C-alpha cells in the first residue's frame, strides 16, 4: 500500500478498491429485496458466498461485476490517452476494449470480451459504435439507467479536488453512453468523487458538491434523500425510510423485473425523475457519517441494484478516507477472487492526475499573463 505521505495515491487506491469491494459485497444479492436478503444471510456484512448452489451467475466470495470491469477499462482509456477525455476520444477508445479484447471475467470463469457480460444499456455503446453514431449523441435513445454512473469514478480521480470540472467532463464523455437522468447521475457521481479527494472533504462537502452541480429531478432527489438520511444514524434502520423517499423519484417500481415491456415509464427519459443508485449511495454516506463499511453495508442490504449502490458508495467513501480505511483482508480477497492487483493501476492514475494538474496550472498561468495584456 502507499506511503503515509502520498495522500493522492492513498485516496486513489481507496477509491478503486472501495468501489470494487462494495460491488463484490452487493453482487450475490443483486436485485433481491431486503427481506429476502435478511432471510438468506441475516445482514450482509462481508464478502459472502453465492446466494445458493445453483447460482449460475458466478457471484459471491469477493467476485465483482461488470461495474468494476468498466471502471478499470475507463482508467486504461485515460492512461493510454494521457490526458482528459471527451466524447469522441472516450467512444473511440472504450468500445474496442469492451468488444475486441479478451479479459478474465471471474463470474464466468474464463477470458472473454467484456461486451458479452454487459447488460443491454452498456451493450448500446457497442451497437452505436457499429452504427458510426455521433459520439455526443450516441447515448440518446438508450435505456436510462445507472450504466454510466457505475463507472464514473475515474472521471472524478483525474479531476481530483475539482467537482465542477469532473461533472462537465463526465457529462461530455458519457453523452456517448447515456442521456437524460442517467447522464446526469454520471456527472454527479464524478463530482462527488472529485470532492472526496479534497484533504478537507467531508460528508457535508460531498453532498454540497452534488447539489451544486445536479439538475432537475436528480437534484431534488438527492436533497430529499440527504435530508431524510440526516435524521438517522443506523444503516439497518435507514433501509426502508430511504426507499420510501426514493420511490417518488424512481421510474423503477418496487418489483422492477415484473414491469419490463408493459408500457411503464421504466428507463425512459424524464426531467422529474432520478436513477436510484447515486442518491441512495449518498444517503447511506450521510447516515453513517461517511464510514466506509457502514456505507457499503447499507447499500448492499438495501437490495435492488445493490452492487452498483454499494460500489458507488464505496468509491466515494474510499476516496474520502483512503486505502487505510479498508480492511486489508477484503483487499486481499478482491485480488484473489478476481485475479487482479489494482495498486499499479491506482499508482498510474495518481501520476496522471498530478501531470494533468500541472498542465492545467501552466495553462492558467499562461492565460493569466495573456489576460494582463488586455489591460483595464
């Protein structure tokens, strides 16, 4: 793990591993309801085994999902480009990685193109790439979900301490993937991660950063969830009340899988609604006072799309506190279960972030000198 003096590296490690741990913790019970989870596990407070022996999804025991794979792909895009991304550069780089490169996917127990593992709204990227769509408009028409927000953390990393710029960059690049409140959620998620990198960051400053950039129903939902969460301190007791608040803004019904294709507004564009995952992740961050373990346990036991909720909450809380707030045994289990070591990736991302900040500072100083010449 990183040296004690390198806070940027510690936070980058915490962000990447925090997201992966949350994703892996939630994965065995994804789209189960809280009562089902409690009947099966009690409460999930660790990297538990698969739901049952017949579970064919390969979940459990620390194996993470497509969320974490996509985070890693986006990190690779940044590192190979060596700079900030826009929609065109993102689209050009990430789709071949998804579709043409074989990767070890622990859930399937084999190497395979990641596109075979992805959900339909993520496969949309591949289809629009084949159609030679304009990258800035390629996300329009996709099912509106958390598919972009779930891997937006790297945008926050490379824009560390600058949530406004993280939001703008995320909205730009993920316009190739999502639209409406799915795109908005990706921007907010990136902003929260960027804010969490500030040495003085707090739960309050992260919520403030989210509300500063968020628009429409996403802003209203985050405000309502955070307000309700501020009255609670036990993630177990917060599960049902947070869902009660979320229900007003959510296009996904309580029994989401029963409502597909029957004319509901599930996954359709709206300025009044919000995806569930980002506000609920922030809600558990508030409930627990930013505690890493409480945040991901709350997201996991909330059920529904809990791997993404816990993964996003884990990335934010991991960036807030750094790698030393994460149990070493969980980090080791993530490495073993997924045949991965995220430390070199974190180190490369931290180096790139420093280089980008130096370039940004040099440009600002150059513009300042030019601006002085304008007089007045």
